C-alpha cells in the first residue's frame, strides 16, 4: 500500500512543491487543496478526514 500524506495548513505550501520536485510520484496534499479539508478546519475534523482518506498527517 502506498503511503499518502496530508500537510497541515501551517506548513509552507513550498514544502509540497519541494517534495514533488524530488519525487513526483509521492501522493501528497495540503489542507486547503481540492478534496481535502478547507483551511481553518478544526483539528478533530481533520483527524476524521485522515481516517477516511487514509492519509498520514505532517504538522508542526
């Protein structure tokens, strides 16, 4: 199973770009991207989304 990532909105959008520049096959999204929770979503709601989307959260 391929690991899928979700970046917290507090992380720079440039991080997603840098990861994809290193390896474009990595499945990485950021909160606020299409098909992710919108910006300012409360943490408990993001955790629910992580479970249903089967993504690993990166935050600071």
